[in-house]
């Protein structure tokens, strides 16, 4: 696809078609990188975005042993000497 550079103040820019933005997942903010004679545009992904929804969707698939470990009073186990078996 060919695009024309347009003047934006003292800079120049291009208009990206909506279909390209949707296809690449680009929204409001992008990362711009220069490599040699090329310009690379990448969508900025927020760290851990979507984790909460994925976790909620996944349900609890922990083994009984893992659930017991997560629910255990670790401070009491360490004080009693049981915490050495990690």
C-alpha cells in the first residue's frame, strides 16, 4: 500500500486506514522504531492487560494440595518448623 506524507506543523505524518489499524490492533498509542531506512509501528500493549478477565474465566483448576497450600497459615507453619519442607 502506498501513502502520502502530509505536513503536520513542523513535522510530517501519514494517515493509516481504519482496516490496517483494526488488523494490527493499534488504538490510541503506538510504538515507533527506526531500523535502517524503515519505520516500524507497533501497538502498545499494557502489561498484564486482560489477565483479570482470563483469570476469572479460567475458574479454579487447582489441585487439592495446591488449594491447601494457598490456604495454609504459612507464618504458623514456619514458626512450628513445618515451613522447612518447601
